[in-house]
């Protein structure tokens, strides 16, 4: 599942196209992702769209190939956050799946270890990175003990950056959707879904194993500077 409903406002002045259509070395971010899915023989792609959705549909019509593409339209994309986008997929997805956000570019071999369920991609932290982080167990270095939403909070021990790619089993997804229902029914539609994941990891209802992405083979595109850096890394 690809989350691609948001406006990507930090990429201005490129605001006439969706962020996932921004080009990294002559190919849109979305095309890089679809090529990766093809290489790993994915059969189905569910995309949550909203802002400038037609451009996404037009490109996928051209490049989807053997992928079956299904769309979920978030009519509230201007006033909600990614928790709402994820909640919208609660019924259409009833099988294990990989969750990917639409501003990521990475080399296809990195996805290999995400083809098993209940895993989270993380990376060593570099100066350019911001956003959520995780702590891992000292006794089990591939097990997440905490997910931190606030990058400024006081955290003991070594932390790693989340890369915003998750693989989820049917059981985990069922548990997550129940928690999402609680948030949405309470009107909490403008927070990050990572808040739900963090709560569930803390109370033991979500158990994720870490997969490390090497910093040299992935990048998150938020700004024009990121586009230039992505082009340099993936030239």
C-alpha cells in the first residue's frame, strides 16, 4: 500500500504536481517504486490518493504493467494526516502487505528483507534526517522496544531513524485497524499513524523486527534540496 494523499507542501515551488511525481534522474519517484515492486513480483498495489490524484492515476496507467492498481480516495486530505489515509484502507486490505510512503526512493534489493511480515525499516541517523525514531533491544538487536514520535524528546540509549516502510501480518493489521478505529471515532484525524504504532509497541500488541537500510541506498524526498541529493545518490 502506498500513501500518496498529502500535499507535500515543503517541495514548493513544485506544487503543480504531486510529490511522488517529482523526478529523480529523469524518472518520477513513483516510477522508481513501481519498478522495485515489479522486480519483487508484487501483484497488487493499493494507493491512497487525494491531492492532485489524476497525475498519479495517469502515470500508473502507463507503468503498472502486471500490477493490479486499486485506489482509495481521501476526500479529507486537506484537513487530515496520514492516520486517516491508513484508516481508509481498513477494509480493502485483508492480507499481509507492505506499507510505503510516497516520498521514498531506494534501490530494489533493499526491499528483499521486507517480504516477511511484521518488520520495520530503520537507518542509522544522519544530520539531514528528522522525524520518528526507534530504540532497539540490547539483547535482541533486531527487536524494536520503543517508537519515538517527537524527535526532541529525551531518549536513553542508541536510536535509529524510521524509513517509513513496514510489512504487516494479517494479525497485526487487524489489531492496528481496531486502534485506528478508536482514534478516528474520537476525532483524532490529524496525527501521524506512527502514534498508534508507538502505543502498540509500548503495550506489547505490536511486535516489529528491524531491517536496516544502508544510508547510501535510500533517501526521503521532502524539499528541492532533497531532490538534488537524491539525484546525486542514485545517478
